[in-house]
């Protein structure tokens, strides 16, 4: 036995026989397992077919599919509802932003028709519901357009043409300033800008127009410009006026001597006319010097009621003062008396069947200001003259100097106030804004007027 083990050939043969037996057993085991697996699969397939042929199984499977579809539909509905809520929230925010803007916003489509407009635009342009209006219809109230280049146009046609070009080509539209009259006749100064609105693919959907109210700014600018012009004119002319006055005094003196020394009645008459004319010219120069020279102002409490009553007695005006409150301002009593006297004198000259002036008090935008209006029953001032009445030497009277209202404007401006005027066929109203000494009463409410004897 030991010899067999020591023989390598015999050992290898025994190992090979042993390995063959193991492989044969593994193959037999694998075949048995494969047969068992096939048998189980066949059984499962038979059970599945039998279950599918069972009506109860088919109904359960159908109900399961239906339930899944219902759950998917609910999910889709939930997603659609969320989309609708997001869209509604976005729309509400957009509407809230547009409605709360103080500037007007108007959207025109590709045909130039209004498709969206906010409340500020309706108020500024004077239309309650401008939807469907064309650009030329919406801006038909334009009287003059001032372009950034410095040019002007006195009709809305060039403005409409530029807006249509922006819609058509997407060309930039430079902001313009326009004088505008609403359908009710209210005059405004508008700043108008526009830009093309494009879709996601870059296509032009229309044009968005932004409208701003520049009326108050334009009025302030005009008053500042007028004040600067008046100051420059006064400084330049004061010296010349002094020389005129000296020369007129000399001529008047010689004329008086001629009246006394002339041997004939005709000579004395001519000399008297020369003296009268020189006196008239001297009065004009005196008024101009009063306007041109700087005023030293006293700052004290002034009772406008008392000042107006004195001025009314002097000018013969039937004055209607408010019952309350007492109108007290801070300023120079002498200068304010001069300004109010000039205004009432103009009313007395323009009055029909007896001059009447109604005084009313309003609250001002600023808490420390008093706003007083003086409305007369005169013939009114022509619209083309309203912007000129505060310019020195402008007058519509045959014997006027054109310095009275210019002096009024200067006095009110030097008090840190403002003066505006409105006029129609029934009369003229001057509104003065002055520093208040005490609250003027209910804001923006006219106090009932009573007639003073």
C-alpha cells in the first residue's frame, strides 16, 4: 500500500477517478434541481392563467387601474389649481402695482388701440373708460408738444406718428412734454414716454406709454423763471430810470416857468401840456423804481381782514369776507397792503355794475401756508394774456403802465409765497399763498362767505 502511494502515476489516477465521481454527482444534482424548477414554473403559470381566467381577479385588477387613474387625475387637478392660483396672484400683484402708480400707464396693441389703462391715466387724460381708443383719439387734447431736440409741434399728429413708428418698428420713443386739455377743458402739462413691448420670441406686442403730470412743476418753473427775469430787469433798469426821473424833473421845472412867463394864452396852454405830460412820465418812472428797487421787509403778524377792508374802502369795492377765521399771515404790512390794493384796484376798474370781490380761505398743501382767493365780477382776462399779466409793462389798458401786477407778483414772491390766476367770462380769481401765522381752518374747504357792509 505504501508503495502504491509512493507511485505518482497511481496517485494521479486515483485522484482523477475521485474528481470524476464528484462531477457526476453534481451533474445529477443539477438535473434534478432543473426538473424541480421547471415543475414549479409550470405550476405557477397554470395558477396565473387560472387566476386571470377568474372573473373576480379581472374585476380587482380593473378597479386597481381605475383607482390609480383617479389618483393621477387628482394630482393633475391639484397642479392645475396651483398654477391658476399663481397666475391669479401674479395678476393681482400687477393690477395692484398699476392701480397704485401715481403716473398713468397705457398699453396699446399692434393696431394702436388701448388694451390696458390704470386709474392714474384715466384721471390725467380725463376719460372714464378709454378702452378701444386709438392713439390719435386718446391724445386728441394735445395742443403743443415740446421735443427733446428743442423743436415744437402745435398738433398731436407728429406725436401719433412717432408712437405708431414705435409700434411698427420698435424704434425708441424719447420722452416729450405736452400741453394737454381734457374733454372737460382742464389744462395740464404732461410728460409722455413710450417703449415697445416684446413677447418671448422678440415679436412686438404693442407699446407701453407712461404719462406723468408736470403741471405743478411747470408752474413752479415758470414762476422761478419769471422771478429771475424780473430781478434781472430791475437791476438793469433802475439806474436808467433814475436818470429819466432827473431829466423829467428838469423839463417839468422849465415848463412851470413857461406857464408863468409866457405872454400868450396859447403859450401857457402848451407849457401846461408839457408839464402834465412830464408829470405823467414821472409817475410811471416812480412806479417802475418802486418795482425795481429792493424791498427791506419787516416780519410781523398781519391781519389780512383789516388790510383788505381798508383797501376796499379806498378803491370802492364791495368786499365779501369769510365769517371765520381771521386771516393772519407773517409778512410786511405795508408791502402786502400795496399788493392787495393793486389787485382790488384792478377789480374796481374791470367790475360790471359795481365791483364785487369775494374772498375765500382754503387750506394749503403745506401746513404753514395760508391760501386766499380773491374772485371778482369783472370782464375777465383773455386766455392768451394770462401768461403775460405779471410781465413788467404788459398791459391791456389804454392808460396803464403794466407795472401793477408785476409789483404784486414780486411782493408775494419776496414773502416766500406764490400767486396764480384763473379767468373766464364771469370774472377773474387771484389766489395768493402766504406764510401763515396760525392754522387757516379746515383743509381744502371753502368757508362760507358773508357780505360786509
